């Protein structure tokens, strides 16, 4: 893959229903993950809310092909200001499209504090999309695993994302 190649990110709901998508620039891709740059001013097409949002911050984003989470790190003034992690089925890549099935549970770090959010959305969508019990259990288990990974500074919370901050133009 070519660095700076455009990569489209597609978040889906169970059953491959379009949720939202946006364009990014490739920073690094391996057999197990992709790291992309979300540019300041990009458009997020939110199909569920039938709206287009302008995202006015830079992000370094991580999508795993074998783990059940994503990471979006907001970068302000050369530092990661906050993290937003989705619990999801492992991402898939097809050419220049990376997609994942969002399972609603999110883990967010703001002002140095980690917090689980969108549990109500998880409960609602579990009914709406008929999540199998195994998937419900797996999503909660993966949230626990992610919290342990963060606490132990496991990849990519080991400084991996910070090394891409220099890719953001001044």
C-alpha cells in the first residue's frame, strides 16, 4: 500500500447496515491492523442519523483485523487529547475500504479519565438487530479485555499511535 493513499472507513451495524463512513489517509497497514489519519475538516456521512457532520480535529485511528475494538485518538496541539474506542467485530479490508460492525459499546478517555458510554444504545440495538446472546456476551467480554489492555499499556496504547503525530501538518 502507498502511504497517503485514501482509505474509506465504513462503520456498519449487524447485518451490514450502513451506519457511518468517512475518508482517511493511510499511515500504516500490516496483516493484523491499519492505522490511518483523519484529516481536519473531513466529512462524516452518518447514515443512521441521515446527516453529514464536519469533523474539526485531526485523528490517528486504529482498526484491528483480529481484535474486537477500534481506537480514534484526537490530536490537538501535537498531543493526544482524548481516545474514543468502539467495541466491534474485527475490521475487514477490501481494497481501499476498511469496514467493521459496530456493537455500540464504547470506551472513551476524556480529561485523563476512562468511561464506558452508550450502554443504553447497546441494549436498544441488541433488541433492534436481534444480537445473538453469544454476541452480547462477547461484546461485554471484549470491553473488559480492552480495559485491561489499556491499563497494561498494551498495543496500541503503548505509544504506537503517538509516533504518528508528526504526520499531522502544522
